[in-house]
C-alpha cells in the first residue's frame, strides 16, 4: 500500500492510495480523520483498514461473487474463491450449478485519481533564486506551505492547497503569475 496524497474535505481528509491485490495495483480513495496530519499516523490508520479496502475492491471487480459465511475472515474466503476459479456453486433442482464470474475492470467508487509528482520534482520546477527566496522567507504563510510539502508523499498540481500556496507566492512577489502558470503546467 502506498499513500499518494490527501485532500481535506468537510472536516475529513480524503486519502488517495495505491493498493496491490494479486500483483495488480488499484487506485483507491477513502476518508480518514482530519486530525491525522502526521504521515506515519496516517499510514498506521490506513494499514489497520487495508483488508477492508481490499475487500471493497474485490467486491467491485467480482460483483456477482457469492461468498458464503464461514469461520475465516471474509477476505480470506474471497481470495480462496478466486483461487478456486471464481466459481459460484449453488444447489439446483438437478444438482450443483456452477457459474464462473468474470472479473470486471476496476472503476473505483470515487472520481479518477490523478498521479502526483514527488516533492523533489516539484522543487525542481523552481529556479534557484525562487527556492532561496522561499527558504529564507520569514513569512509564516510561506513556512506553512513549505511544511505541508515536507510531509506530503506527493504533490498534486491541481490540489487547491497547492494552488493557494502558489497564489500566495505570487501575491508576495516571490514568483510571477507567468512562473506560477509554468510551474503548475497551466501555460
């Protein structure tokens, strides 16, 4: 599991992650408490719920699967069902009826997730003089923007907080409007 980024919405944060199941990677989003600002705490929160997220994905890509109750956790029963050929077997009037369930393409339950860039890739979009101006600034708003970048696993150039930070850099003449557009890729 990899956390790709977060976005605060209505007092919660939307966590964008990549989850691997049977060698395939799935983009998945789920909410987490907004107060989980520390990346390690957020990772622990997500890791504790990882099996639930995997089960959610499996239910979506095998919508016709019949997973009967049992003594082992549902995720294990689901994975055993997949290993046995994705077959539903039910008793019919003339004996067992077997139906193979086709795997559907994962579409997710949330809007598509854009892939971000690393913090280093984001920093490399700035000139040396711009980086020095940002680093040596005593402005607390710039400090908060930089602090957020230090804890972000990725930077999403269309994230409202990133755009807000970039707009602020323009407003205090650290970068120009033209440079903001170049950095955000909107020019």
